[in-house]
């Protein structure tokens, strides 16, 4: 069985270590690197060629969005799931525009986190339901205000 190779890029040591521990328990997932900041994340991706990067939105030394843009330029096939502790639809839109494949809150349960990693490998875009609902409402409002019809 081919394992899903993951790099965890998280500024908070407790969350970083917790994610590594949770993911290491999965038979089909292998944590191939951990990074404390954006520069380390880029080095890990270059050295390890992971399938997925779990990336903190608030990485020091190179912010989450800057890291995403650079990572997508250097490694376009690597899937990225942004991890955030705050809900901001504009940030989510910017993250999607930068190339993330998913966006999760740090309070996501372990089973959902692992399922999301598997889902992005299959090409799915991952968004929390409350964020997806908010973005859908904004899109509908935009369509109504511009008078666009099918």
C-alpha cells in the first residue's frame, strides 16, 4: 500500500506534535517532515516531496499565504490544507485563490483531519460546512446583485 506522505507545517509545538502523533497512527499516512515556519516548510517540501502539506495560516518567517503561493510554484502537485484557529471568509477566499486544496479549523477532530487528507488526495476541495455555507450565500448575493441569470 502506498502511503500518503505528509509534511506538518505548524508554528505551535503542541499542535504540531499532536498532528504528527495522530497521523503516525494511520496505516496509510506517513509524516515525512515537520516545520515550525514557512522557510522550514519550503525546505521540507523540497527535500521530501510530500503528497500533502498541513499548513498553519500564521507561520512565522513566511506567512501561510506567501508559503502557499511559493509552494504551488515549486511543487504544483503537492496538496495543501490550511489550518486556522479563526474564521474569516475573506482569508479563506484568498487561500483558495493562492492554491490551497482545503481549509480546516484547528478544532477539527482527528478522524475528520485524516479523512480530509485522504479526500484532497482524491482531488476534493475541503471546506468546513459553516465556511462553505457562508461562501455560497455570498456567491448567491453577488449573483442577485449583478442580475446574472442562467
